């Protein structure tokens, strides 16, 4: 990937809609911005005068905070809308909310919503850029981008790696975005879960499917362990959290039987003692906090690219270096 690539998409709605070249360009741009985040003054003026609105209809710690930090490090103004105390409570629709926010002359709406496809609807209704921060069971594209970025940083490549995604695949937007991203970049992806937590037809995406945790761990270069989503329907698919942990939980004993340098990822928040033990979460193979750190650079890249989508972005790395 070179700095001659021209980004043309005003929105980031999912990795399903991106080519491998576009995904690689986001990663390339993020690597440039990662250097900015290590400086004493972690700020560049590339989005000065732009305004980013965080519109989160669901709770978030990592994603909302890192979008806010990413925007501020690009010198954009940021507004966080607390949906619970907004006119959404009076019945205002997503489209009306989006159009009214847009009337305030903003540039980017970062939206998280419980309905799959909500960001797509919003993007068709406003001229501003829309970035999907997680929609229902559909996609969480910036999470997958930071997962891919972190793994590439650790192992130097994605193509040919064996990546196992373990946990509640059925209710996971992270799983869907990971599958699109890793498959497009040439990884061999296995998904592993109890039968009822595997979506029908998932093998059509090109993944290998197993219910056997040992098969998923054998030869894996990396695992991405997903949260059991007790607020959705994960619990209906397994008798108890303890039984899930015994059969699918990632423990030190299981990690000892894996490749020595297996990379352990988790999007957070973790249910310690359900999908993963604390020993593994905090252990030598875990890159969970590095994923969080990398989320800022990846989201800086996404905000930068969508904000300047109509213009060639050919000079980004050189410009960043000189700021
Ligand atoms: N991984 C993730 O989306 O975390 P948050 O829900 O805290 O944003």
C-alpha cells in the first residue's frame, strides 16, 4: 500500500463493504497516526474546524472514549450526545436526530445502535460522514480494524495466519467484522462455539466451523475470544456460565498446549471466569490492552479518511511527519 491511494468513501459502515486494498489503506494510515499518539504533544491539526458527534444509543467504555480521543488528537471539535437525556426519550427517530444534528453544521456522526443496519439508514439520510461504532449483531468495523492492526503489529502479517474466533458468534458484531476483515486479508479463520451460538450459513463466508475448542486452539496463531453476551441471548444457548467456562473457557492449561507465541485477543469487556480466566487475560500472550491503545490510531485513521473522502489523501504520511 502506498500513500498514492485515494480514499473515496464518506462513511465507514462495515468491513463487508470495503476491499482488501481499502482495509490495508486504513491500517497504513493508522500506523502513521500511531506515531503521533506516542509524541509528548499527541495532536495534529488535520481535522481542525471539523466537528465529530458521538451518538451512542448503547453503553460503551472503549469505543466512545477512543473515538473522542481520536477526534481530539486530530484537532476536531467533539460533542457527545447522551441519548438517555436527549429528545430520543421523547420519541425522536434516528433520522430526525441525525438531520437535526447535521443542521448544527457538524461533519461526522459516530453512531452505536442496538438495531443492525441503523448506521446504513443514517448514512442514506444525512450528507455528513457516518461511522459505525457497532450496530446490533451486524458489524463493529473499527473493533475488527484494531484487532487486525494489533495482530499485524505482533506477527508482521495477516495473510496465511490461522485465526480462531471463539465464543458467542451468533450475537456478535465483532465476529462478523473480524470474519470479513481477516478473510479479505487472506487469513484462515475458524469459528468455534456451542452449536446454538453458531449462525446458520456462516461457513459461506469462508470460515471453518467447529464446536471443539481443542480443534480451534490447535495450530492457531491467534485467538479472538468473544464475550458471552448475557444482556442479549447468549445465556439461552448454554446451561450455565460455569459449564461454558469448563467446556470453552480459555485457561492457562489450554494455552500451554497451544503454539508458544499464540496471540490472545478479546474486544472487551471481559467476563473473567466465563470466556477467559484472569491468568490468561493478564498473561504473557494477551494483547488486550494493546488492542485498546491501538484503537485510538485506528479511529484517527478512519475519522481522517472519511472526513477528507472527497479529496485525494496522497500526502498523509509526509504531512503527519512534518507536523
Ligand atoms: N469493544 C467494545 O466495543 O467495547 P465498548 O463496548 O466498551 O465500547
